[in-house]
């Protein structure tokens, strides 16, 4: 695909790849798209110095591996013409039809989305990503193939850009490929990103693996032969394939289970492709008779398929010399869906769309995914998207035998909300396999769950920290808002009345309506609810109506900034997460240190899950805080005369004080520096980062949170 060597990849080579699975393809359309794309990109070069058009061609070739339709292949050839050349949607539509023009436009819009960056912007762009998926999932397939080729050729980029792209790939594109059932693409994207983010760890895994092979020999051919032999003896026709797992897959397992490489098992995976579903179960029985099954490592995704259509039986057995091997058993049709995932819906064979009974309808799949992400709040939406994309599946049963599919780590509360919001809201307890358990119990595969409900029960705020699913979080937040609203309205009315009387004014319905309109709120109830919940102050309402009477709120001293402490308790901010006023916090008691406050999402909090007696429920006091809270930022700025001075001036103009500055990396064209700034609150941080991101001399800005800096 790179045009090197004795034979340059041309349109006839691409057509040969397409004809392998679609002999009746529209060759004229693909030739025309090739010629148009080559003409539009003429003179453009990639970072590596190759002609730019080699990239769209490589993307198209990747999509032929998934046996995709002509429209998707043509979209791949044209996917950058609207963004990077003089071409327009109107011209693409006139030459290639509206369907292809819309697909190309969709890929262009996705390319322009910044999926990493400021939290609120990231969440909004995730919404746009899911909207694009709901219009036509082929847009995402082209985008994933585009990212895969960019990751394969990432070495020609600047090192900072490599790291940024690799992190975005690891956080977003690899999990998305996995969620869509394209496991091979997920694994390759993860491994390519791993190579950039942590090359030392990857090389270490490869070195250890080679050492293991020297000591034990290549066990894959031996185990493959053993499997084939036992299947043939019992008359099972099947194909057997073996492979070593990817370095990142091994590394992740080492991290999750906190094991050294020498103690890690099942680093080899084997697939058995049978002729029928009945043969899958016969094969399972034969393997379990021949080798010892490892308890807790059996999953039957044939009887309980994943939402993306994935079907397979997974088991782990102890093979030769105690070597653990993972075996996946499935039919040919199941294997095609396991390789292509949701993309199997568009796959062709012999010129006609494949009639694979296991391929899921993409529209239904996206609709189900969007249903689980129905949350208005930016941060919650982003949290839910990431939960949904990273989640592994757990299958549990209702007392009637119905199956409920949940993400790994789900609780009986998630189970209750998955059945119905009303059941979730009224949950008071649960029985798992007939035994009463707390609502925070983590469910496991195959358990039977019975939810116990009571009239008058309402969701509790603590549930938000227990549940895993976006659906449960959204329903709990909605219920809490409704329950609190009437109380906040009454409290808000009283606070407003006192504030108005304090300046010699009377609180009237007309005054409230005028204030609501001035502050762009739909009605007076919303205004009063926000006053009661401390989202806005009564002083702000006064300021909106009578600017001359409003007083600036008194500044809260740093030693009184946190509410919820005992009279004799002092506090310090945790250096690992450096929480700011406006962020949700929790306190942890330390002997001799008082209370250390952490952000609620600080990774260090996991260390205290089994020490609930040390947790203290805290919150920041509402009001004006002094700019005295240190936060560390990592800036990548252009290396040029006067740039650093301008950046320091910009930080000062935002009311932030620089307390420390350290150069981390110096390159001929860029500097990377660590800056500690003193800020008032989370809003102040957001305003500063927005101003820095808008500065043309700043390539990247990120908040530093370092779990290694434990208190």
C-alpha cells in the first residue's frame, strides 16, 4: 500500500481485493473514485513524504478485509477530499451520488471532532459521534480503518503528536472497535498505541515471551495438534487455530490481576471453528474430558449472545505441563460475526450481501446503545459513554428465568433499573441465588437475582457511587432532582425574601418573574430551585434586578473552605488530585494529619474501599474563594522568541498566579513545561484552560493528576 517495491499498488489491485468477495462490484465507480481522489490529492504529501493518496487507498484496502460494500470502499477513497482539497459535498454528490457524499461528509465531521480535551467539549463531541453512528454506522467503520492506518504509520509524526494520537486511540477508538465486535481491530489498535505510550513495557513483555519460548519451545503447534487429534478421534470436523496473545493484552492482565509475567497463565489462545452449533457443545465436552477445566473461566455466549451479535463458547483448561490455554469454540457463521462485529451486516460474498443469521441490525444496536446513554448532563454523559464502551458483560437471571445483560461490576440496583425504572426506584434489598445480599454487591455471571421493593422507597444519593450502568445513574439523578425540587423551591423563596428585606425591598411575584427572565431561566420555580440548591445566590438575583444594591459576597477564608468537618478537625488537599472548590470531594482521616480531601474520582480512593470508617462526607462551602489553590498543568508550547512571556502574561490576565514552573522536555520546535498555578475554583481552572487552548502558541494543555503522589 505504500507504493514501494517493484510493484506499486494500483486501482486494479484494489479491485482484485474487492472482487475476492464481491465479483459483481461496480468496478467503474471504484475506478472513477480512485481517479478523482488521486486528482484532488495531487501534490499533497504525508508526514513520511509519501504521496497523500496512498493513505485513502490503504484505508480502502483495510475495509476490503471486512468484505464491505462498494459505497464504503468508495467513501474510503474519498474520505479526506472535502476536508483537505478543493472538493465540495455538492461535487461529490453530483459525481458519486448522495449516499456516498453523505458518508464522506460524515467522516469529515468525525475527523474534526476533538474527542480528547476539555471535559464538557469532549462530552458534546461524543454526542456528535453517537449521532453520526445512528445516521449510518459505515461512517465509523471508515473512521476506524482511517485511525488504524494512521497508527500503523505513526512513526513519521512528531513525538508529541504520536502520544496524543496514541492516547486518543487507547481511550476512544480501540474500545469503540471492541464494542462494535471487531476484536481483531481493537487488539491491533491497542497494541500500536501501547508501542507509543509505553514502549519499555511492551519490549519487556516481548523479551519475556521470547525467553519463555526458548525454555519451553513453541507450544502452539503442539497444542493445536493435540486439539485436532482429540476432535478427529471423536469424529468432529473443525478448523483449529492457535496464537499468542498481543503484548498489550498480556500487560493489561498483569496490571488487573497484579501478577508477574512468570505467574501469568493463559497467554495462549485457541479457536475451534466447527460445522454446526451442536458440534460446538460436543467439542466443549471433549475438551473438558481431555483436560482439566479452570473454574470460573467458562462463558457461553452462544446461548447468551453479546449485544453486537458475538457468539462463542469460552473456556480455559490446564494443558501440557500445567500450561493454561483459553479456547474459543464457534461455527463459521459465528466466526464471521466475531471478526467483523456489527460490520457483518454489510459484508458481501459472491456479489450478494451475506445472509448471516447472527449479524445484528446496526440500527437496533445503536438505538440500544443510545437508550443506555440518555443523560442530559455533560459529565454524566461522558462517564456513561466510557462505562458502556469499556464494559465487559455479565449475564444474570430474573426469578422467571429471563436474562438481564449488564456491564462487569454491576450491582442489584443496576439489575433492578434494567428491568424497569419503577422497580429500581423502589428497591430496598436483593436476593442473589436465594441469599439476602447488600445492594452494593457486585454481580457475577449466571447468578439469579430477585429484587425486593417497598412502597414509598426513593433512590438515595449514595446509590450514584454504587451503580455501574448509565441507565441507573440517569434514573437516580432524575428522581433525586424531582424529590429535591419542591424542598429547594421553598428554601429558595425564604432565602430570596430575607435578602430582599435586608436591602429594604419586597419580594413580589413580578420581581421574581423579571429576575427569571433577566437570568434566562424558564420560570420562577426554576429560579427559586436554583437559589435553594445553592447553584446561584440570592445576591445574584438582587444584582440582576438592582445592580446598585447588590453586594459582593464575602470571601471565604481558605481554613473555612470545607463544610462537614468536626470542630477540632483540620484538613489538607491531597497532592494526587489537588481538588478545587466546585468539585465533588470526600475526606479520608489520617492519624496525625487530620483529614485529607480527595476528588471523588481520584484513583487513590480505591485503596480505601475496605476502610469505610475513615471516609468523611465533605463539601466545599458555597461562595467566593481566594485564588490560593495550587493546580499543576502540563503545557506544550511553541519554541519561539517571546512565547513563554506571552503565556505567563495570559495566565496573569486570567487572575491566576504562577507559583512554580519547570521545563520537562525541550525540542527544537516545542517546549513541554509543568506549571503550578493558584486558582479560586473549578470554574477558574476551566476559564484558564479555555484561554490557553485558544492561544495559537499552545499545542496542548492538560491538568496533571498523579496517583503516585499519595498523601
